[in-house]
C-alpha cells in the first residue's frame, strides 16, 4: 500500500510541476495567486504557482516550492487515510460518518472515488429527503447503465421510490432485462451452431447497450466469422458439375488430357480471382482439386480465396456494428458515413437494420439542426423517411426500447403513403 501511495503522490506532483507558467505572470503575481489558492484550500494550485515562480526566481521561491510540495504530499497521504476510513464506515453502515470523513477529500486522485462513495452513503443511509434520494439514485443508476455496470445500476434502481421517477427507472430496468435476455438467446444459438442467428442477436444486444457486459461486439464479430467459415466450408464441400464450371469453354478441347484440362481451369480461376469474382474463382479451384486433390496451385488458390471471402465478409459486417455503435455514442455524422458505406458494399444480409439506423442517424441530425435552415432539415427528414421505408420493405422491426419515441413515431409513419 505504501509503495502504491508513493507512486500516486509522485505522479500527482509531477503533473503539477509539468504545468507551464502562465504567460506574462511575474513571480510576485504568481506568489499572490499562490496565497489565494492556499486560502481557498487549493494546495494543488498553491504548489503549481510557487513552483512556477521558482523557475523565474529559484533563490527566492525554490524553498517555498519544496515546502508546498511537502505539504501537498502530506495532505494527499491524509486523504488516502480518510478514504480508507470512509470505506470502513460504509462497511459498518455508519453512513453519516462516511460522509463526514469522505467529504474531507477536496482534491487529488482520490476525490472522484470519495464523491462516488458519498453519493452511495447518502442513498443507502437515507440521509436526504425521499425525493432527493430517488433523484440521486436514478442519476447514479443511469451513469452505471451508461458505462455498462448493470449490477450497480440495478442496485440503485431499487432505491428509486418517487412516483415521478419510476417511469425512467423502469425504462433502464427494461433495457437491462432485454439486453440480458438477448445475450442469453445469442449464446444458445451460438452453442447450437446457428451462427447467423447468434450474430443477429448479439448485434441486437449492441443496439441496446454497445458496452454492456459480455462483450457483445466481440461476440458478434466471432459469430460472423464462424458463419463465414461454415458457409465457405459448405461451398468447398459441394461438387459442382464440371459442365457448369467457368472453365468449360477453355477446357472443352482438352477433354482427353487431364494436365491440359487442369491448366485451362487454373487460367480461368486466376482470371476470376483477379477480377474479384471470388465465388467463380473458388468454384474453378475446387474443380481442379476434383481432378487432382494434391494440385498445389489450386490448393493455395482455394485457401487464398476463402481467406479473402472471410476477411471481406468480416469487414463488411463489422462496419455495420461500428456504425450502430457510433449512433449510440451520439456521433450521428459518423454513423451516417459508416452505415452508408456498408449499404454501398454490403452483402445485404443485415440491410434492413442498416437502413433503419441510417434513417435514425439522419433524423437525429434533423432534431439537432438549426430550425431556421428549413431546406436542409427538410432534406434530411425526407432522406430519413426514405431509409425507414426501405427498412420496412425488408421486414426489419426495431427494438422499441432501443431508440427514442420521436424516432419510433417517424418510423411508424414512414412509407405509409408510398
């Protein structure tokens, strides 16, 4: 503990000393600022000002800088002790004592944790009027939910008793329950080998809370990868009729000569691969391997094409997950750009979700735009409605609890008159 505390103190002091002197401030002005900081209890500020003055006049201020550093470290050491005392009081349910001792921590690396414990003590100890307890508990629950700490959020939601705040608390609780149910369904589908279904469920969890417990983004990517592998293996195991192979026209004159036939099919395979027709190239390489299972060029080409197919599919689907994540991070311009690229190059497997979230991103930009710019907002709204209509045509159904009522209202009306 002593080593860790020394490290914290060293880092804190180093950060203070790293501050640049205020441009144009004389050492006397910095001295006056240091006095003001000390009177207000801001020992960090006092130390910074005195040590900046020491850089200008070391003879006059260096010892004062060192003394301020010493006082600061003593205070931070005491704050560490106050934090440990407060924690012990919390465990003994001495909430008033915890608030008293934790409130002594007014700056430094332990302040944020002390403030969080003070909030918890006030809630658990009912040290505030009921409505204020509910308001504080709801704020803490909302922050915990936003950072993906569902256990903390649920614990705080139990303490929201004010009727006026119950609806907001219930919404968070519903989202948590829906998220957990969706994750369980995704895990069950993955275990049964339904990787496509699992990927869709994991992505649905991402739309509820991208940073929720269980790493839904990573599981979504893994499920998509497993799906691509399964599809590639299925395609490779099939035996397409040689008459339908793209090499038929070039190998017809070499029917009686297997080496020449193989060379002809390989030429087509290379041509299709170079042109980006990965399915055609895979079929041609597979045709060669049916004639000679140990043909090195075909084996290498098949592996190369399968790896490229896998990489392309992963990249495309990952871009949709990235776009949805940008949407829930309120970076609507970025969401529009990323999801738009997905729709341009995507396989269409999740096009319905992509159209919906592109529409939602556009609509959010409408809500945040300057209402005076009628032409711009009208264009954005029409684009959003068009995207919603396309999503409906693809039978996409959004999770009602995952987006705002204003988005759902526009969604419900989109395409009705078309």
